[in-house]
């Protein structure tokens, strides 16, 4: 309901904040961020990899999550979406 309200009220303070370029970019990366955060923030990482993992500390883990999400989004997700669009256009063209 909140997302619907934001979409229907883009001139409100919250609507303006969430429509800023940086927020929209984070929104596009959100699925990749969701996928990769487990690898860097899971509480059992210390048991599996030990306490000396440089990537397991606070600021570094967030930078690693962002880097992995960007690589995943720009290297896998966007090309896959472009391929999907090409395939759909090809199928649509054949139907006409």
C-alpha cells in the first residue's frame, strides 16, 4: 500500500525522496543486493571462514555487497533483460 501511495503521490516529500536518481538506482539494484547480502552478512560466516576475514567487517562487507550487486546487475541481469526483449520482439514479429 505504501508503494502504491508513493506512485500515486510523486510530488509529496516521500515521493520526491524516493524518485531521486540515487534512490532509483538502489531500487534497480535491490534484487541483486538482496541476493548478495547473505554471503557477506550471515551470522555463520565467522564460523565458516574464521574471524580474520577482511571482507567480514562492517564497512568492507557493505562495499563488497554493493560491488557484487553491481557486477551481478550490470553483468548478468541487464544483459538477460536485453536478451528477453530481443526474444519477445522476435516472437511478436512472427505473430504479425
